[in-house]
C-alpha cells in the first residue's frame, strides 16, 4: 500500500467549512463554518436566508448600505443550529472560510467559542482588538 499523508486537523475542518459554503444561497459571497470541540464536529452553517423564506438566488438581494441583508451569516447559522440542538459551545473552536464580521464576532464571543480559524480576512479590523481583550485566539489560515 502506498504511503499517503493525512491532512492536519486544521485543514480537515477548513475543508469541511468549504464544503458547507457550497450550500450558500447568496451569490455575493459563499461562506461556510464548522464548530469543533476536542476534534469532534459540533455544528455547521452557511450563509442563507431565514428558514422557509426565499433565497437571494431565487428572488434577488435585499440591499442596505451596500450589503445584502437577506441572509444570515454562516457562523451565526452554526451557532443557532448548536443552540437548537442543545449543544454547549463553551471552549469550542470555529472554522470559517472568511473572518467574521463585527456582529458575528460578538455572537462568537458570547457563545463561548475560544478560537476562530479563518480562511481569508473579511473587512473588519475590530475583531483583532476585541479578540485579544476577550481571550479569544484568532488564526489566519489563508497562508497555510
């Protein structure tokens, strides 16, 4: 049997986040998120509309100040899914294909997630100072 190299855990979970992003329903940006604790997947999310309502790719965008507000962001959806299923997120890690926006960072922080690993930087520098103050580790995986 040929030797094969197993990918590391960070790449493994980021690849799952990338697959989750393929479910996104807003064509402005496809984002996926997975929440993990002790190398076990707890929850996933992708950006999409409110459950049971029309999606951007069906009816178009709902724009405010240059942003589509029809969708719920991937990391928020992952946190909501965990809550709906009674999953405790204290001490967990979240892998996101893009760094969180400010409102999502606040949700992440208050959910008990302690490490945020992201695949590309997305727009909001405030997360760096807030993460340091809150004791949350931010890891940029874009260079890996």
